[in-house]
C-alpha cells in the first residue's frame, strides 16, 4: 500500500501507527496537532527553532507519551528521514526551507485546521467558518454566542484561540463549531467543507507573507468558500467577496447570501430603519422578512460592528437557528478588549482604544465611526500603503499623532491627501524599530499628551494604528493597555498603577 496515498483517506477511526508525522512549529496549534497525532498512534516528531521554558514544559508532557521533540536553533533545518506527513504552523510561509523540502519530496503538508477536519469522527459537528481581513474574531464570537443562545453546545475555535483539533478531539463533542480562519490557516487546507462560510472583507494585509501579492492573499481567503454546503455569505459593500463566491466550487444547492447595512434585497440580510432583518432564510423571500433584532442589540452599534453582527446572523440562520436566538445572542455579547472600547470621556472628549485595528482597512472602518477625530496611528505597516485610508477619512480628521517605525508612510500620505491636517510625530528614540522597546509606555504618555493638546470638546481621540505593534510593544494588547493607562492618568490626574 502506498503510505502517502493512504493519508488521503485516514481519519479519526483509522490506525495511524504506520505514519511518521512531523509537526513544524510548537505553538498553540502545533501542540494540539502533536497531542492528537500521539493519541492516534502516529510516530510524531516536533520541530521548533525556539527553546523557551514554556515550550520545554509542553515538550516534557508529549515526550512521556512518546513524541520526539526537537527544540532550539537548527531544529527545523532538515526534514527527518522517513517523514510521511508535515503538519505546519499557520504562520510558516511556503518558502520556509523545511516546507520546501517536503514539497520537493512529495510529502503532503497540512495545516492544523486540515488535520482537524480529517479527525472529526463519525456524525461530526458542522463547521460555520469565518474569515476576512478585519472583524473575524468578533464575528466568530458573536456567532458562538448566538448558537449558545439557541441551546446548542458550541465554541469559538481556530484563529480565535482554541485550536480546532482540540475541539474536535473533545470527548464531550459539540453540536456545531464557530471557526475563525486566517488566510495562513486557509492556505494549508485541502478538503475543508463548511456548512456555511463568510469572507467579511478583503483588504491589504500580511502582504509581506505573500511577497506583496494581493491576488495570492485574496485567493487564500477564497478557499473558505470551496466545498461549502449550505450558504456562502458575502459582504455587499465589498464586491470582491461576491466575486470570490461566484468563482468557488461549492456543493450543489449551496446559496450565495449577502449582508448589507442597507435594506436587503431577496437573498440578503440587512437593516431596515433600526431593525436587523432577514430576506434570505424565510419561506417567502419575495414578500416577507424576518426580524432578527435591532441595531441597538449590537454593542457598540457602530457600522462595521453591525456588519459583523449581520454576518454572524446569516451563518447562524444557515444552521437553522431561530430569530429569537439571534437577537438574544447579540444582545448579550460584548467585544473583547482593545476593540473600539471607550476608555474615558472627559471634558467633552471621548477616548477610544481600537488597538486591534492593525491594518488600514480596520483603521478606516474605525475612523468612519467617529467625527471629528484625533487619530493616533503608526507602527509596523507590513507592506501596506495609507493613501486610501487618508482619502476616505480626511474630512473628519482634527489632527493626527504618529508613532512607530513606519509612521513616515502615514505622514507622507497625509501630506499628499490632507495637507491641512496637523500632524504630530512622537519618536521612541534611538532604539525604535530594534525590538519591542521598554519605553513604549512612556512614549504613549507623550502621545496622549499630544492628542489632548489638539482635541476639542466633541472630538474623539482614537487609537486605531493601522499597523502592527511589535516595533514598540509585545502585541496590540500591550499597546492598548499602555494607551488606557496613559489616558486614565491624564483624565484623572493620577496613575492607575
């Protein structure tokens, strides 16, 4: 028997003891994949060039179970002899030497999500899948809240935090899964067949991973629609998402469902006055609609978040969830930290933390939710350009405060398209751009002071950087925390500790 061909049909109930699986990367998803493969009886080798205390603790657990864990510099240089399958970390580019070796040797490369799909077992829970440049975590969490409101055992999994493999191996099982998928995760999928799927939007992001190719990035996003069975949900305001649906090879009978902030036509969900309505999953779509709740049930009810809610509602309705569960799930849902979160309202100025807006599309959506705005932006641009965001929002900018390594890109776009908007640049000093710096917090204090100096009553000071954070902070959460601490110290006149 050809072992590699046999891999194409291996599943949860099969014997894996003849398979040598290499897990490339020992992060959260890598650990889950390795653990599942060990449980299935595969010979497992884990490779990671890092050797941290946390990884060594995880390695000790799996080593006892028989896995071969190789950590530290040079561990990923060569593919082990006799490898039958590579399960890669989603962040690993296809250009990574180990994966190039696998491809040239005819060794299949799966992502952890692909592995999870193949391990679902008998009578598996359907997957409702979410991707997009922005809003996917919020939409996935909203969807899970709606599903739970319907009395279903569900969870938000995938890129949102809990590995999908961990969820499918849960002995208690689920009725349905809300699955967030990044473009990186989708790149390594081959057989995924969701019950329903959505691409919320497609905007320039992670282009460094794709060698600057927007087409390659969009193509990976489009993989979520392939083999979808019930409904492919698209964003009416983003025509590319509809084109991706039209190009997808779906299961016969699958429908295209739009979501819109306007009044929906047949086959869409949308907004009529202040109500969220469904003209896609009702019996008489030509003549009737179903009320799914109100805009006020969405927190906060800013436009892009209402769009997230409609997308989540469409996926839930594709699964057969009733109107009341949609309303109750949305009504009880609250965003995670650092997502359009109001930090303070002082002297007529609102201070908002949207540190999670790490690309230009997210920053644009955030800026369009407020007027007038003192915009705090900058960081690592990841190959993005800023002309479009400035052109779309110039008329609402009171001033802009810029930080981070690539702030000059934003300053240049402002000079081209909004030359009358005051721009204040706050430098982190000589070490800027070398690594997450120890003075990020002190820089944010100066940023808040600068923003306060130009803000007027009725303004919103908005941290929506449009960039990644790792030039000055460990992650977007640390950046948002530093902003909140500085704002509260400024508005209350004392440190919050």
